[in-house]
């Protein structure tokens, strides 16, 4: 039972990690190819699309948690990875958290996209 719960937790956090990684790739490529403002706008458009796609895979294949639980876990994963990987290790600054468009809006969009995807898939399965 404990092994099963650990495996389920790994699956859930891995999906959150994938969302975070893909969003990071979008902002990374955007910042290297266009202005910061354009990169942030592209990131804000891409984040919910990424979250919907990965959440749909999670809910269709695994579905271990409710829509609300999953949305909280995915956003918490992104926040913690942004704090420890991006802010502390890469940027050595918490300045990114001062940007609503660059950080907080993304967290909100991931939460909403994951929650709504979960509600829709769980209702229709």
C-alpha cells in the first residue's frame, strides 16, 4: 500500500514537473528569440494549453486525485520548482515573483486549466 501511494505521488508530481518544464522551455525560447514582453505574453498563452494537455493525459490515464487536488499539486509543484531551481539556483534572486504577467498569472492559468480539465474529464468518464 505504501509503495502504491509513493508510486501514485511520483506520477502526480511528474505530470506537474512536465507542465513546469514545458512552460520553462516556452519562456526560455521566447526570451532568446523575442523581447521579454512578447516572451511573457507567449508564455501566458502557452501555459494553459500545456496544462490542459498534460492534465488531460493525467486524468485519462491515472486520475488518482480530484480536479481540485490535482490543480493544487500542479501549481504547488511549479511554485516550488520556480523558487528552488529558477530563483535560488539560476537567477539567485526572487525578482521573478514581482511580475504578475511572468509568474502569478501563469500559476493562476495552470490552476484553472488543470481544474477545469479535471472536472470535464471526470464528469465525462
